[in-house]
C-alpha cells in the first residue's frame, strides 16, 4: 500500500512540474541580424535622396533595440534575392560546403562573409521593386514599392516578406516628392518587423495590481512608451496549448530593464509570472468624428456662385483627428482636418495641430485637446491645387480648436468617444460678411477611434 502511495505521489509531482513548466512565460532574447543596403537596380532614383536611406533602414533595426545589427554595404537587385535564398537553403538541406565566393549581378560575397551569415545571422534584404514619378496635374507624385526579405540563414528558411508601398507629393520638385516617399519607409518597416512572429517581443509580468503592472524589459530590448502588450492566458486541451488574450497593458514608463504599464483591462491571469506579448502597431490612433457647432452669433455668408447674404446659426462638420501613440503616453501630439458643411461659407476646410492630455481609468479615458488651426474653404483649395507652385498651404483663416471629453475602450483595437468643443477662426482679410469673415462656435462631437 505504501509503495502504491509513493508512486501516486511521484506521478502527481511530475505532472505538477510539467504543468508549471508549460506555464512558464516565454522571454525573448536579442537576435543577430545582418542588414543589406537598399537595392534599387533599374530605377533612376536621385543620388542625393539615397544618401541617407541605408543608414535610416539600418537605424530601424538599431532603434528597435531587440537586435544586434551588422550593417552591409552590398545591394541586391530584386531578382538576386531569391537566388541568394535558394543558395542558402540548398546548402543547408544538402549539408554542402559554401563556395569560396558568390556573385549575384554586381554583388560579390566573399567566403568570410558567407560563413558569418551562414552560421548565425538573420539576413534582411530590402529592394525597390517598383518606382514611379508622375505629374498628372499640378504636382509631382512619387510611388515606391519596397520588398524586404527576412531569411533565417542558420536554418535555411524564410521568416517572412514585407511589402511596403509609400507615396510622396510635391508641387516644387521631383526630388522632394521622392524624398517624402522614401522617408516614409522606416515607419512602415518598423511596424512590419515588429509584427513578424519571430521578432515580436514576449516577456512576463513581474508585479501587478488593478491599475498598474511591472514587466521585464526596458530600454535593453527597445521598449517604448505607448507600446501595448496583451496578457496571454494559456490552457492545455487534448495535448495542445490554447492561447487567449486576457488583458491589455500600455507602457507608461521605461527603465533600463523594467517597464511600468497602465492596465486598460485584465482578467485573473494578470499576476506575477503572467505571459505578455507585444501588440505591433504603426503608432497612430485615427479618430473620425461628426461635430455639430452652434455659431456664437448669426453668420452671414454668400451663396455659392452669388454674393447674396445667407444667415446661418449652426453647422454640421466631419473630421479626422490623428494622435501619435508610440513614443507618448498621457500627453500626445495630434493633427487633424475638418470640413464644415456650410455652403454659405464655401465649405470651410480646417487643418489643425496641437496636443492632447489623457487621464486613463482602465477602459475609461478623460481627454482634453488644444490645437492651433489654419483654414480656407473648398473653393480656395481647388484654386490652390490647380494654381499653386509651392508646397506651402494657402490659409485664409487662423485660430484655435479646443475640446474635452471621454472615451471608452470597447475592444483591444477600438474605442468610442464624445466631447464638447470650441472653434474660432480669424479671417485674415478682415471681411464682415461672406466666406472670408471671422467665425466660431461651440458644440458636441462623437466618433469611433481605431488604434493603428
């Protein structure tokens, strides 16, 4: 009887140990990557624009903090990328030695470099696969498609492919349009790298309560204020591990090895040792909204096409506010654009930029925004598009835009909001009537925010 009890206790102990081991959080480690220069063979890209592109692309991997980066000066063409991948995969599968050197088009890889890549590195090869500059109307429009291959050389496998399309415009020069398109590559590349499963950070909770949690990783792994992590709940069903999201944390403070996060929502899984997984995002919140504004006094505008005075007491507007989330927590920069549906003022178009402050109370957030605004109207915008030879906008009004309200997080990626607002625009022409007069008012807005 004693022997049976001992065996039962031993089996129970082993099962318990296996269960604990299975529930241990995965902790990411720094990875070695070799980043090649941007390949652009066959495309006439201005050299002055390309001067800093390689440094910017390599800077993406350095700034992410989760990599040891070896920069390479060689440039692959798009057709050479697959040949290089095939070479590595064949050598791995057949266990054959690498050649003394390999040449792909204008790229020559020495035996020393091949051995270094072959033994340890994830190789990153960015190439431009399409490039166009057109001038259909009054401005240059540049479009660049960049393909980035991620190759695990040690295993001879392709981790992933990222296809990035960026655009740029300029009424002044082709070079400025191309530069704008190229400067947009690092933002998208950062996002594409973070969302590849092999590069997405996994870490653990060190300490937690209802409103705040401490997690392993800080600047040592490139954690940034505003980054988000989900709490992962694990269970074993039929020998398979089932992972479900059970909470959302937003980083509010970053230390050398430990970061502090605000708890937006969480279940009972949030406790010491809980698994956390990074949520890759571009780093913006897009907030479309509808806004009804009562004018401070009756506004007398002109009917479109005439100068007949038309009294208006209020107006419906539609807008889009964009807040930068990655790199910021409670105080965030914002930009936006708004169209007032008032034909008597020739459909005012308002652009604004400023800051917002957020007070987070788990799913609830209280927000206040202050911004400087510049405005014109639909007619002026049409004239600007067709006649202006400068990238500087045409503004007929300057003023302020203020609002305060609340939002509620209904899911990991979406929240609803409502606020009260005040707009006032000073007409620079000093007109008392018509579309160039000063105007303003107060009202209420509501919308849905999408976390991108």
